């Protein structure tokens, strides 16, 4: 099991570069319901953003990932000018000048504020840069995975302990539910006997037995307990596994909460109601933890 939070860093030299040029990559991961990748690079590496996004989507799972890529000693970046766009903008400005203020000076510096005319070009490029980027990204992913697995192990230990607690509460509910019909029958007999003594009426054993049977059917939670135990067992298997299981855990917790609510509605007993509240508290704590599971 892996946590969705963590940070990893990696660095790789540029193949064939004599001046110590290298690429560094840092990945910060936080919890998110889906895969959300955000890439930040320096101006000299701007054209590599799609490549970084593709690598991230191929290597990373559920969560939000902020990927930062920087280059060291790659040389100076250059600016490329979109001459056709610059010429069209300047001609349009000149026409506007002639219309509004003929003879006014129109310096070339006005083009500096026009977007998309100047585009940065990488100082180093080609396959060597992509190789260095891939190596740095792979190292950052490995570093991130190690951290997420360490935190995931702590989450798994906590979740596993809570499944044991819930299983114990379900066992207690089952034991209590088994004695409810007999306890109800005794209470009903005592009540009828008191009524018979005060009103001089005869007790109908058949009618009493029928009432006890109906009560036993209303408070029978055996099916709900079987399903709840199945959910708990599946949760324990997912927690002990290594595959991404966050969404499955959230679904099983939702179903476990549903069965628990039904047990509480049918139980009609103070002790069962107390145990149901305990299970709900554990499920809610597990839900909070599961939001940070990949």
C-alpha cells in the first residue's frame, strides 16, 4: 500500500556535455481523487513540458503531482522572434498612429509588450537532453515511491488494526442479537403475567410465542453481519496487498457503513446501538485515512 503524499528528487548529467550540465527533477505528491499532473520548467526547457506530462501520466497513479524540472549549466537560452507577427503588429500600430496622431514617433520598443512575439529556445536540446530528463525523472519517481511506501506501511498498520476492532464489535453484536428474542420473551411473559393477575385474564401461550417469533424476525441481523464481515475481510486483504486500492477501500467502507446502519435500525437494543456507534466511528476514521491511499 502506498500513501498519496510524498516528495522525490532526481538528477542526471547531460550525456556528452563537458561542462557538467545536468537536469534535476522534483516531484511533490498530494492526495486527489484522480490523476492531476502539473508541470513547471525553466524557460530554456519550455518545449519539454508535453514530454514531462506524458512521462508523468505513464508512471504515476492517482493523486496530484507537481513536477518541477530545472537545468544546470545548460548554457544561455536564446529568444526567437516571430517576425511575421511582429511586422503585422507594427504595421497595424503605424496605421493607427497615422489615423490618430500623424507624425508621432512609433519606436520599435512597443513590440516588447506584445505577447507571443518573443519565444524562448532551449540552450541545449536534442536526444541528449531527453535522456537526461528521463533519467532524472525515473530517479525522482523511485525516491517518491520509497517515501510513499514508508507512509503507506503506517497507514496499512492503522487500517488493519481498525478492521480487527470492527470485527470484534460485529462478533459482540452477533452474540447480543442471539439472546434478544429470549430476553424479549421473558419481558413479555412478565408483563402478561402481571396483567393476568390484575385483570384476571388467561395467558394464551400460542399468542405469546407468535409475538416472540415476530420480534425475533424483526431484530434478526445475521444477514447484515455476514455481509459486514465479508466487507471487513476484503478490506484486510486490500490493506495487506501491494496494488493501488484507495478507491476499492472507499467503496467497501461505504458498503460497511450501510450494513452498520441497517444493524442499528433493526437491533432495538441499547448495547447493540452502542456497538453500532463504535463501528461507525472506526469506519469514519478509516475513510479519512483512505483518502490518502493510492
